[in-house]
């Protein structure tokens, strides 16, 4: 018996250690769940500025399905470059959450997105620029979509996870907000920051699935990411080039077109998703300049140039010979439609409305037929 005492003592010690570990795990799980209920940090890699903030509507979790972590390969979210941008984002988000909570039954159309969608009403996507009303664009907005009492819930700078956070934990998807159509276009900021198109696709599909689970009666109109100018480097300065249809002359061409192909295939398989691609409305046939890296656009305007210094930007060599972009099918973006080869002018919004309004009307008809079949 004396010889067995050390072994018995070791066994008892092991049991105590196992019990301590188990109790610690249980308490840790309970603490995590309580903190999550109270609005603590979400495990998904969302924007660091607000991912640990208390939600504006904590009870939203009871209605919104469980939010699983998105791709762990995603880059850290930090798209608010300064204090003024944070103030603007928080102010707009609270205003929009309040508007969603007070949404009337006749609000049948809701727009979700980034600065391109917000631009129907105002600009102000910069970290230092204030919000600037755009009355011409707003009149176009009301003329095109006023029949459906639309609500614009977009904020400049938002990426896919930002939109997901606002819907799930920020109170944007209030109980009163039950439109027939959600028009969604988001993701260009992710790609512009260097995110992989695969990560953007995974995250956007997740947002769409969660939005459908929360509003199964609605039809989701998923829009293709619009073409955008390529980021190129020349003489220590970053230029935004107008070329399209060629990955060698536009640093975003492959990511945008591949992402759009993936999203179109996703939408095709789901009866509650409609797909629309308005990108061709912003492209003109290619031409053959003497030097593609010249600072002039096809209309003779200076190309947008930014000083070198964005930490997440990668250098892209500009091809001196533009023959590949000047061949059949080669096209370029037009500054009179996209003043910085990304954001739209009033004429650009007119083009977008001409494409989008029929797609929205068709989505309403599709939704009505789907409801009758159910």
C-alpha cells in the first residue's frame, strides 16, 4: 500500500488538473458568450475602430442569424484614415440606423454599398473632406427610383465586412426595415486595398446569405463591381490609368472581372437573388495613343495623380506600348462619367440609373411572381 501511495497521489493530482482545465474552459466559454451578448469583440476580423464597440441595438442578435467568422485570410480592416473620417462614419451610421428603425411600410427599396452608392445623395469619402450634398445626383435618384420610396444606407469607404457589421451588430437591419428589394453593390474598396477577390467573394456571399435568412421575403439585387482605373506608378507618383480589358494595363482588371464572374454564378443559382452588370455603360472603345503612360486622358484632361505613400499599395509597371489595349475589344474608362476613374459624375449617375432602373423594376416583378408561387 505504501508503494502505491505515490501513484495514487499522482492520479489525484492529474484529476485535479483536468478539473481545473475543464472549469476554466467552461468559464471562458460563458464569459465569451456574455461578452458577445453585451456587444463585445466579434471574432471576425472586422474594422478595428468599431468591432469592439457596443452595438447600437444589442437585441438585433435575437433576429439576425449567427454570424460565423469570415475568411481568416482577410487583411485587417482599417479603412478610416483619420479622426474626421471616424466622426463622419459614426455620425452617418447612427443617422442611417435611426432612419432604418423609422422606415415606413412604403419603403420598398433599400440601397446598400459604399461611396459610389452614397454619391446619389452626398460625397465625402475622403478622410478629411466633409460630407458635400449632391443635389443634381439626388434629383436623378428621386426621378429614377422615387416610385419605390427608396432609402440609401450606403457610407463611403465601407468594405464588405463593414456592411456586414452594420447589418448584424450596428442596428442597420431594424425590425421596421422590410423592403421588397435590397440593391447591393460593395467590394471595390476591398479590391482597392489589395484584398484577394476570393476573400471578397466569400465575404459577400456570406452577407447575402445572412441577409436572405433575416429577410427571406425580399429579393436581393446584386450588382457587379463597376470597372475602375488601374493604379500605376510612374516617376515616384501613383497614377490612375483609364485602360480596361487588359490585366497588364489595369491592376484591378483581373480581380474585378473574376469576382464579378463568381458573383454572377452565385446569383444564377438562387431564386431570391437577381444579377445586374452595368459596367459596360462606363466604357468606350479603345484607341492607340503614342504613350499609354502619358498624363492625358482620351478627353485631354489630366489623369488623377496621387503622391507615393499609400502603405498598402503595390507598384504596377505601366506598359509603354499600348498595342494590347488598342486591339479589338480594348476599352477605356471615361472621365466625364468617372471624374477620378472610380467615382461617378452626374452624367455617370444618369448612365447608372438608365441601367439600374429596369433591373429594379424586373426584380419587383420577379419578387411578386416568387411570392405567388410560394
